[in-house]
């Protein structure tokens, strides 16, 4: 046996004995196992979050929304974005998330509270994932959970200060209820999810795939009964979603918002026409494979086991295979879907292993597999070499997440420039800013001014395509002849804010006599717009 001497080494044997003793201890005390998972996930998240930065500008938006809801309650107009469809018809599609953030941002410094809330929600999501595995009777649930924590795209996305980590936790609980047909709780969880996060159409898709798999893979004599059960489950899901939509605090404004968010941004996706957020662009297949190398390897193993033992596999595993295939295709189109692809693919692999060894001890199966690989001269390539690569891949991937957060947006980004605007401009002054991604930071530190575009450029493009084109030409320094006319007359802006990344725009504005520089720091420059001459 290759490297058999390693297994016989006293230190290796002692470590293995400790691991088995700890595993038995956790098996006798399930709550301790959950607490261990929560603690490990929380510590990982603390390590990732322990930087004076955010990895995504929307973090500032969420902190501000929680503060404003606590002060004003529900508001259905968003005057801070004057040239978007949100100005007169605003809906907070993450309303419940912002409500849950209120204690964190009110009792603590808001941005610190947001970080600590994200740590808690991330640890909750990972614990819910572990609970899902345990509920399904998946062997070695801790290993699958560790794999989730070692896959950088998921760890990165689930640590963003957004609704995602809490949405993952609810989704994993929802999958438990779906597979156990707990109809009332299934409806209630579906309701809760709609108010929490705008990604609720995924629940409809997953519920439909689950019904299709369970009815299609059921024995011929049981399909009618399976169909009746799945109709009830689908009814519970759809009933909860429809009730949530009808009773939503932002009804009916949220319907238009969902049309823009789900259809215009997610489905149509104007990436070929305008510069949408990076998460909406395709995830190249090779890049996706490299970023999820461990999870992809395990998924390939899971698919192999499923094909070899498909007669013993449960219909639920077939559902997870369908869901993995669909999410893989969606991820190739929009990279943000990787946040769902990773956990669902791991669930599929773990459930395929469960079906493969169902009714028999795991150790004999492992012995048979090793014997088979040795006979085929594949043991070294299929087992030893991948295992030797695991530590390197884990360290590489987790470190990359920490690096992405460390190199992110400082918590004080535009704080000084916003303070100047707040102190030196009249209320409701319109600021022409150089990038739609500047808005969350500007708004967080100065909500007395008005801005042009934010959250997603599609909202401006849908509001007025002509003005979007004019704004885009100015911010990319391609508009020289009509610069003052566009800024002062077409938009009616009183000030121009230019971030340090838009140096070409800054030079263009500075060279035009219609603008006067009034503020500059290492992050930004502010110009005052000369009044339009009276006719």
C-alpha cells in the first residue's frame, strides 16, 4: 500500500485516536456538535471580517437603510436617487433583513454592528447547513460542512454584509421542511423568505424540481400518491409566497421593483449595453473550476457514485443533481449564482455518498473502494495526491477571501468629502457623481444631498436611456462639447463629485470654466457648478 508507513506512525495514530474520541463525544451530545460548528464558522468569519474595510459598497447602503427604517419607518419614495425608477416607486426587497439589523446598528457603531451581525448570520447559515445534513442522515456531516467552509466563493459571498448569509440559513431550514413535508412550517418559511430577500423565485424553482424528481423517480405504482403529496407541498410554498407578496409592507411598489430586479437585471441583464455590477457577468468555466476546486472534485466523485449506484439512490438525490446542474448553468451566465451552486453541489455529493452506503457500515465500503483503486492502479492518483493537495487548496482559498476583504473599501471611504458636502451645501443639493458605485458611501455619510444613480445602473437606464447615455459619456470623459450643458442644464446639478479613480473626468471638469474646484482630498475632488445664466 503506498505510503502505508504514514498510517503506522505513532503521531498519526495518536491524532486519529483523538479525532475518533472527539467524534464519539459529539455524537453523544448533538447540541455540542452544533455549538462547535457555530463557533468554528464564527471564528472564520471574524478572521475574514477583522479588517477596517467592506468587500462590497452595498454594505454602506444596508447600514443606512437599517438606521433610516428605525427612525422613519417604511418609506416608498427614494429621493436620493433622482434619475432612477426608484425615486417615485421604491420598495425595500430586503425589508426584514434591515429590521433585524436595527439592534446591531443602533446599539453599536453602525458599521461595526453590521460586521458583527454578518458574523452571526454567517455562523447561523453554516450551522443550518450542518443541521440539514444531520437531518437527512448524511454520514460524516462535519466533513461536508468543513468543505463548505473551505470553498472560497461561498465563504466570500456569505460574508458580504448583505442579506445573503441569513437567506442561506432560511433556505437550508426550508429544504429540511420541504423534504419532510412539514406544510405549515414550509408555508411560514416561504413567507419569511420573501420579506427577507428578493431571491425568493429560487424557492419556486427548487420546489418544482423537487416535485418533478420525486414524482418522476417514484416507482410506477406510487407516482399518483407522490404527485398528490408534491402538489400539497407546492401549494404550501406558493401559498406562503403569494401571501407574503400581498401582505408586503411595500405593496404594490415591490411588484415593480421585482420586475426590474428579477426580469430586467437578472434575466434580461443589460451587461452588453451598460456597465452592470460585476456579480451579473458570466463566470468562465475554467475560472469557476479553479475557484471551487475542492467542491468540484467532490461533486465529480458524487456524480460518479450516483451513476454507479443510481438504483440505490433516493429521489431526493436526483433532485439535488438537477438543482446542481441548473445552478451550474446559471453560474456560467451570472457569477453571483455560485453562492447557491456551492452548497447545493456539496449537498448532492454528500447525499450521493449516503445513498451509496445506505444500509451498510461506511468502513467496509471504504475498504472496498481502496481495494478497487489499488487494483486499477488508481489509488495514488485518485486518493493520495488529492489528499496531499487539500491543505494547500484550503489555505489558498481561505486566504484569498481574507485578502479580498483586506483590499476592500475602507469604512471611512468618502467620509471627509461627504462631511464637506453636508456642511457647505444647501439641503437637497443635487450632486453629479462619477460612478454609480460611489452612491452607498456618499449616502451613508451624507443623506441631506441628492444623487443621480446607485444600487444598479439599470435603474437609471430604465428611467431615462438618453440621460443615462449623457451621464455615462461625462463620467468616462468622452463628452467635451456639451459637458456644462449636460451637468448644469440637463441634470440641474449644483456640485460635481469625482472619485480618485476617475482622473480623466476630473481633468475634463477642471478644464471647463463652468466648474470651480472647492474641495480636494486623496479620495475625491468636488467642484461647484456655476449657475445657469438667466434668459
